[in-house]
C-alpha cells in the first residue's frame, strides 16, 4: 500500500511523450543492431563454407602463367626472398609450401558391371578407367582434421586422398555424360578403391598401392596426400633433384582483406581458387559492422534521452523526494517507481526490437537459403538484445539511485 502511494505521488509529473520517445528511439537502435547481427550470422555461411580438411582463412598462391612462362623465360618457383617478402606482409600469419611428387602417378578404378545372377540378367563386365594424375601435400599444421582419417604409415598401404570437388563435377557432367558412364556422388567415390601405380621417371622402380578419397576441397584445385606419404615416396622413387616450390599456402588475418589482391598483382602472383568469395565475405563483415555501429549510436542516444527524462522528472519532484526521505522512507522505496518505469520501457523496446528482427528475418531468410545459406538461429541475437536491455536498466537504476541520494543531501 505504501509503495502504491509513493508511486502515485512521484509519477504525477511523468511525461508520457518523453518515455515514448525513449521507447521508440531505443527500439530503432536495438532493431538495427539485431537485424545487422542476425543477417551476418545467417549470410556468413554463403562465403565461409569450410572444407572438411582445410581451415577457412587459408589461401593458395601461385605465380601467373603467361606467354613468357610458355617460352621458358620466367621462373614459376618461389624463391626464399619471395617467401620472406610474403611473410613480412601485415595480413599474413604464416606461410606453408606445397610439396610436389617427384615420381609418376597412375590411378585406375572399376566402374559399372554386375555380378552373374543379379536382377539384370547376364553379368556385365566392369569398365576400368585409368588416368595419370599428380600428388601434392601441405604441412600438417595447415590441416583441420578430426581424428586420424588423413594419416599414413608404411604398415598401412591404403593411401587417403583429398581431391577438388571440381574434378568430380567435370567427370559427372563432362566425361561421364559423353562416355555413357554412371555419374557418381561424393559418397560413392569415397567408397571406391583406387589402384595406384607409382613409378620413377625412368620406369625402373614401381610400386602398387591402393587408395581412397577421404575428402573434398571446395577451394583448391589439387590432389592432396599425407605429407609423410609423399616424403616417403619421393625418397624411394624420386630422382633426388630439387622440385622447387611453385605454390604456397598462406594463413591470413582475413581472406577478403582489400590489401591482398593489389599486392599479389604487383608481384605477378595470383590467388588460386575462388577469388570473389573472400572479398564478398570481407564486404559482409564491413557492411554488418557499419549497420551495428549505427544501431549502437542510436541506442546510446536513446539511453541519453531516458537518462535526461528521468533527471528532469526527478528534478521536478525534488522536494517530494526530500520530504519522503526525511519522513524515513528507505532510498530503495523512493527510487522504486523510477526503476520500474525505466525497466518497463527498456523491456518493451527490447521485445519490440526482437519482433522486428523476426519479421525482417522471415523476409530475407528464404532467398538466402535458396542461395545455400544455412541460417544460424536466433540465440546470439536474443542474447545481445537481452544483454543490452539489462545494461540500459542497470545504468538508469544507478543514475536514479544517485539522484535520490542527491535529493536527500539537499
């Protein structure tokens, strides 16, 4: 009963317009921040799809192939000076080298065919496919592997291999269609045993091994094997000559950094694979950051509006506050009506902001998902809006308490 009386007494000079101004401005600020964060969370998977084996912030770099290269007038290998200059760039964390096979590689696999007595009638022979190929390897600390699916030792003759997804697409939609061969999914290819023939350049030394496709790369056009396997085979079958370093793998601060492309172009180098996705991801970060910054400014201004409104209201009620305190009412009882007012206003703005985020997300999520975005849920956005609302309530509560104590001292 006492609390109701104090509340009615102190709220007589409350300005609904000022409170509504805070709610609206706070709503706009929180909504902008929430939409910016949620859009970034939902859209980032479009450009941040990780390979199953390679971390997302790695680039493959090689020298540009041009007419001088064809005439043999340009060295395609990176020198120690080149690598040192690259490592000195501010956007580079570390640099690794692609190791090349110093031996010949041939692979064969049996496709199609049916066993005698199956539902198709007579047995049909399998069609054997064979091709020359190449192997490369990168240092183990550049791989993002779970478990030991991409390791090799001499006691295990089965060789795990990682190939570019583009190679499988070329087979399915190019070669297989024209040759009447079955199209293969990633799971099917992973289950096929590959017969590998490794030979020295002069053909005097040969090895027969089996391998399997252990993973696929979205970004790099290469065929990777474990580093320890490539080192062992180079020592057993290689010519012993230096193979040089024609490609580098680079760990960068941000794959879309605007400084990367101009610097590489000035050196006559290029980034292998998808060159646009990194820039698009970088622009996504920048635009989302700008949106969130604008929302933060609006939210801070709305907080200032609420603090000013509470200060003006309490200044008008300064004598009442002083009288209530002198009559023996506790500070918390005198401040409680203002606490409730700011809390209700802030929570209302936060709930409405979340509603705006849900509404706008329903508008853009379907087009994003049609492009391949996975969506990231609302957990982080809800946590951010909740945290900001609690911070606003806390700041205003501390301000109100200080104003009440100041009225007492007067």
